């Protein structure tokens, strides 16, 4: 599952977000929370563009009560965003915790 997500770092942002939303939407709507948790636990945030990481947080937000790994994933994404955009990190992540 999520084999296409491994290619996200190789695609332009728009295509990466299309793949991300398609794959995660399918899994979350099917209730495959454990699979999404596993992906979030093992995701190497340095491999992804910040826009793609924000997409991960956006699509998983409404399911956050079902995703045990999301807080840790959010923390790693936050650290990445703060490093990349120290002056705008708070605004970029607003409402996604």
C-alpha cells in the first residue's frame, strides 16, 4: 500500500499533492488507519517538499482522532517547516495541529 507515495519527492508539487490526496483519501475513507499510521511513523520528512508535508497534515486533520502517529508526524513536520521557513512557520502550520 502507498507505493505511489514513495515517488512524491520526484514529482512537481501539484502532481505530488494529487497522488497524496488520492492515496490517503482512499485509505482513510476505507478506515485503514493503521496503514496510514505506519506510513506516518516511517515517513522521512526531509525527502518531501514543505508543500507536500502540509498536504499530509491537511488531509489527515479530520481523521486525527483515529491516527495515533499523527502527533509525532506533526512534530517532525513542524521542525522541518521551522527550519525551512522560520519567519512563516506558525502561519504555514496554523490550524493543522
